[in-house]
C-alpha cells in the first residue's frame, strides 16, 4: 500500500485509519506492512506524536 509522503497528509491518513479500522498503531502497521519506527520517525520530524488516550497522532 502506498502511504502519503507529505507529513500532514500522512498524519491525516494514519489518523483516519486508526479511527475507522485499527485500534492501535501496532495493528495498523502490521496490517499495512508499514515499519512502525519509520512511520513514527516521519511523524515525529513533523512534530506529531501518538496519544493513546485518543488513538491519534497530534
């Protein structure tokens, strides 16, 4: 699956998937064959971190 390269679009894509389909980033990454560390790094560089309370990156 192709995921967006733009950090804001990536955050939006991931948050939509977390809201609609997956209960955690681990589940999302496993299902979509995405490297979690790579995803976290891309989002972190753009200032986004995962908030477990809301199951979103902010």
